[in-house]
């Protein structure tokens, strides 16, 4: 069974940057269509960014709230998906998770991102 391990979360000031990583224990078909999600206290888990392969082309998509600030990417050789987060805002504070876009894989423990001065 695939295991997902997220890392890279931290406490950062508004305007700062972080790079999150999600390592998958093995690659499978789900890795073709991966996503980052986040869950803030008292709120539902929401989709942040997706990345999928169409032939040799990687196609990212972003929630409106992070468009222009976050970048999703992946290294297939390392079974790893990344989320580069720039110009962080307090409202980005949440636990961040990765999964397939359709949420078909077991959830990892997530990584805490706190944006505060």
C-alpha cells in the first residue's frame, strides 16, 4: 500500500516562503494525477493545487486563493511532489496534505504550516 509522507512545514512570517515535499513509498497510476490539500482548524479539507501528466507535459492547476503564489511540481524519479509557497499569508495557515487528485490514497500525517508575525 502506498504511503505518503509530507514534510517542510514550519512557522513563517507573512510574506515568507516555504517548500513542502511529499514522498510516496512507491509510484503507481495515481501518481500521474497528484494534488496538495490543506485543512485549517474548523474548516473542511480543501484542494490547493494539482498536477497531472498528459503525455510528456505536466499540467498544473491552482485554487484561486493561491494562484500566482504557489507552484506545484514533482520529481518522478524520486516519487516526490513539491509545493513551493511564496508570499505566504496568515490565511494559508493549515495542515497540508498530498494525495491523488481523487483522494484515492491513504492520507499521510500532513505537515503544519503556520503563517504569523
